[in-house]
C-alpha cells in the first residue's frame, strides 16, 4: 500500500482539526475591547492547540517521507493517532470555557499524553515495514520523542498544584518541538548523496 | 476517467465526516470529572463511528487500488455510499443525546445497513469496469462483506429487545472488520510477482 | 498555471460544502420515530442539495480533464462558482427550517440559478485558454447547460404559485443531470484513439 | 522537503476557512425577504472574507510554483500565515453580529494586517531557500505587497472616524488584488522559453 493516499487523508483530517477549533471561539456579545478580552483564554488555548497540531503535521510529514509502502498495522496506528488528535477541539474548548480550571487542564494533558503515546506506537509500527529501519536510523536517540510523555506527566501532576503550572509545562514542550529538528532532513540528504556516489 | 480525483474527493469527504462528529460532543458545563462522565455515551458513540468511518476509508482505499479508470456508474455509486456515511454524525448525535434509547439505536443500525448495501452496490459497479474483474478475484468469497448486512439486521432486531444488545452487535461487526484483511494486498503482490516472471 | 492544484482546492471546498450541510440537520429532541419525521423536510432538502453538489463536482471534474493549464480568469471564474455553491448550506437550511415556505424556496432557486450562470461563465473562460476549444467541441450543443437556467427560472416562477411546484422542478432538473452524460468521455476516447493512429 | 504536501495541507486549511464562514451566517427566523435583509451585513462580510481568502490562495499558489523544496523555516512561516487566516471566520462573524461597529471593524483590520505581515515574512523565508531567488526576481518591486500593510493601517485609522470608511478601504485593497497580476506567470513563461533555447 502506497503512503500517498494515507498522507492525503491525514492531511485532510489535520487540516480540519486545526481549523474547526476556531468555531469553538465564542464571538464576543458586545462590540468592545473589554468583551474581546473575555475571549482571551479562548485565543490562548486555540494558539496552543494550533501549534500542537502544526507540530504533529510537520513530524508526520517527515516520518512518511522515509518509507514508501505501509501495511495494515501502520494504517490503523495512523487512525489511532488521528483519533486522539481529533479530540483536541473538545478538550481545548473545555479548558477555555472553564477558564483554565483544574480538571479540564488535567484532561487536556491526558489528551496530549495519549496522542504522544499513539505517535510513538506509530513509529514502532513503521520501523517494522520495508524501509522503516531508515526512520529508526534517522531519528537516532529520539530524545524529544522519549522525553515528551514524561514532560506531559509532569505537567499533569503540576496541574493538580496549580492549573497554570500545567499549562506552562505544556507550552514549554510545544516550544521545545518548535526548535528546528533537522534529523530526518539530514538523513535524507545523506542518503541522496550516498546514492550519487 | 481516472480514479485519482475520485479518491481525493472521497478522502476529503471521509476526513470531514470523521472529524466533524467531534463538534457534536457537548463540552461539559461544570469543570468536574463527574460532568465529563456525562459525556461518556457521546465519547463511546464517537469512538464507534470513528472506527466505522476508518474501516470504510481503509476498504475504499483497497478497492480503488485494483482499478485505474472508472465510469459514471462507479462515480454515482461512490456518491451514494458517501451520502449514507455523511449521515453518521446525525445518527451518532441522536444515539448520544438520547443516551442509547431504542429508536435512535435502531435508526443508527439502519444507517449502518444502508451504508453496507451502498458499499456492496459500488463493488458490483466496479466489477463491470475494465480491470474490475481483478477486484472480484481479489475479494474471493467476500465472507465479511456478505455477512455484514445480516449482522446489522440482527443488531437492529436485538435493539428492539434491549438497545445495548444492538450496540453490542454493531461493535462486534466493527471489531470483525478491524482484524487485518490481506486479500487485496495478497492479490496485488501476486499480480506484481506474475508481472516480474 | 497547472490545473492540478485548482482541482485539489475545488475538491476540498466541494467536499466540505457537501458534508457540513449535515450539521444543519437538527437532531430530534425526542427519541421517537414521530420526532424523526419532523426532520423529514431537512432530510429531503439535504438529499436534493447533496445531489446538486455531486452533479457540480462530477461536471467540474470532466471540464478540467480537457485542459491542462489555466489563467487568472479561469481561476477567479472557478472561485465565483464556488462562492455560489458555498451558499447552498445556508439556503438549504432556510428552506428546511421554514418547512418549504415560498420566499426561502424562491431564494433557493435563485441560488441554483446564480450557480448555473457562474458555471456557464467558467465554461466560456475555459474555451479561451489553450486546449479549451476541445471542451467546446466535446460539449457540442450543450442542451442541458443551456436549458438549466430557463428551467430554474420556471421553477422560481412556479414557486410563487405553490412552493412545492418549484421544488418539483428543481428536483426534475437534478434528475435530468443524473442521466449519464458521456460527451466528454467520448471526446477523450476519440482523441486517444486518434493519437494512437 | 518537497512543497507538494505543504501545498496540499494549505489547500485543505484554506478550503475549510473559506467554507466554514458560511456556518456563521444565521438563517433568518422568518420566511420573508425582510428577514433575509437582516442577513445582508453577514452576506457582505462573508463576500469580503471569501474574496480575501481567495486572493491568499491564488497568491500562495503562485509563490510555491517557483520553488520545489522548502525548509523548516518556510514550513512554520506557512503555518504562521494559516493561523491568522484561520481567525477570519471569528473576526468576520464579530463584524457581522455587531452590524459594523467600530471595535470589531478595527479588529478585522488588525487581522488583515497581521495576515499581510505573515505573508510578507513567508516570502522572505522563501527567498532564502534554493530557487527562492527566482521568486524575488518574479515579484520585482512588489508594489502591491509593500503597499498593503500601509493601506490596512489607513483603513484601521479611518475606522476610528467611521467604521464604514474602514470597510471601504479594506474592500478597495481586495479589488486592487483582484486586478490580474501576471508577474509570476510571466517569469515562469520566460524561464521556460530560456530553457528551450
């Protein structure tokens, strides 16, 4: 099975997730800056979730550049990941509407954690297909991927102390992923050079 | 007519169906785990419908790998299938909001049944196009495809006894389809090998 | 400018239009067949608009198979068509919520008329690009395309007498378009054969 | 990294933004032309935002035809642009629901301004990748691109005097961009001719 249609479907789902979250932003009832400020928590959670979906899309994109064919395991591993990502609009809206209350922030963190575990399982499934060993080589020690679940757990724990501490950790993890990661690009460049020699 | 644009359009529609169902999940009004538990039926019906759309996407993907060109009959057979699938967000939301009442569960089963019949008709339409005989060969006896409508009918009947029995049957059919099905992959591998000899 | 990305964008917009209309279907408040019957007008208007968007997608697909490159005029002619099609969810919902009242049915007919005019203008724009003469040849007299605006006008006029008469005409036009139309396919087949000679 | 998947994802997001804005149009409660007239401001703001998203899609399309590969900077520059565009449904709905009140019109202008700045930054990021110098050459002095932010600022300023003056300026900028712009097409044609010599 070629990866092209799997990528196209995932792109579609991710594009919709990232965009429909804006439908959850409530339009202010009064035409004043004061009323707009009431949407500020909605705006911040929207921004955070937008960045997370962007990170997943970008990493997903890299991951499937290495392999050319996938099997049923990868296909369902991918749908598993999309399932947890598709709950972002729901958990994001709850965090927003409760103005960063403890339980919604914890549930948001659990959502991030389950998406990270789904992503990790998908990587393991890809390692097993033809060409998948290349991805393992490209990722190297994969420090960020291994650290993320523990950082989410830390954020969930801190949210019990104070919700804003949890949100802070989740934001820092997003920033950590935003720092450019050229592992897969470097691997592909190296492979291309090797092919030319 | 090439299949590529038909596949792209179907991917788009399926990606939207699978994602907008999350908009029907009502955000809990209180920031408590107790309030979240009130969304549990919504979460379960969302999961079931997500898996069903995933199964249809996966099977759709396989089906169109065998043929390269389609005619108007296949095009409208495909839109017919998409029509019944597009009603999933509606019937899913009704099952959820009524907390698994009898009539909504029966209607959900009828929706599953009509989608299965539309899928079966689409297969028949594909058998008739150039290269379509290959799909018939690849599917073999097609036990799952033939059993599904009868299982849905059983589920609909049992829902009259107790709604949860119907939901149980619909869940078991989904699990049956999740078990990997390598018929089309095997057929394509065999054809590839034959071509190399 | 190649047509591939224009087709991909149009597929995306049409896929969303055809799918979000289901969000306008109101979930019945009671879990009874009687309450579901109250959604019947919504279901019928949804079906009619689904078929119309399907017809436009199918014709759009054929139209762009003939040409390979487009200019700015075609690009904006295409966006013009998508604009009127994007209002279908709005006018469809109004017809539904008013239970087929006169004004909403007339406005729905005007929407169909404006979409047909936009489609016709897009065809004229395509005739002028390189390869576009082939489309003119393929369409021949284009009886359906020329008759449709007058049929919509008739439907709008009859809706002033009785709304259901207007809806009847709009449904008959949809059925007329559903009858397979092999003009473009025949043209492409003929061109292919000529190329092989 | 090839541009194809970045273009596909952007097409998806832009297709959704342009289409979901119609969900913000409120269906009139009475089946009369008078009630429909109450939706007129919604219709006008929808049209303006539709044209703006269309312009961004068209320019985006041209921009990525010149380069073939992008890096992480371009990828995040693109997501940055999509973020501001994804807020259009929100700011458009606010302008509509407040019937062109001052603050919402100013905020809409700020949204246009931030999208324009994001677009400009994305151009700068593309100039730096391989083949990106071609885009700089193709754009030439880029009068429209440089004038737009100042025109938005003027519109924002005038909105403080009278909101409709701001809307007028934003509409004029849209019309300015609608006037065909053949710079990139001319550059590509010239390059093609040069390659044939």
